[in-house]
């Protein structure tokens, strides 16, 4: 059987790893948003024969930027929650709260 302290360390490590991955996901979305803002543009004067379709699609780049912005906020939020949870768990472990409350 594993020591209870070892299990806590594994949980803390898992929380930390998950937090890092959510932070990285937010960074990827941030980079994608930069590309969408700077490199994905529709200009009516460049549409040529497809000018009549321009009005249907001219808002697509901004729509993509808006959805990517929402994704960045969501990733940052999840990352912050995981970090806060890990910090609380670490502090409680340090203070031996879990043992006092007979949580494990």
C-alpha cells in the first residue's frame, strides 16, 4: 500500500500538470488569434468575381477572433482554478489539515 503522503504528492503533481497544459492551450489559442487578426482578412476589392458573396462572409474573421478570445479566457480560468486548488491542497497538507479532519 502506498503512503498517504505519496498519494497527495501524486495528486498535487497531477493538478500542476493539468494547470500547465491548460496554460499552454491558452497560449496556442492566443497565437491562433494573432494569426486570425493579422493574416485572415477579407477585402471587398480583392474578391473579384466573388464580390457578391463577400457580404455573406466578411464577418467570419472577426467571428473567429471572438471565439478564440473566449477560448483564451476559458483556458486561463481553468488554469487559475487548478492552480488555486493545488495551492489550497498544498497549504492544507503543510498544515496537516487533512489528518486533523481524517480525510485520508
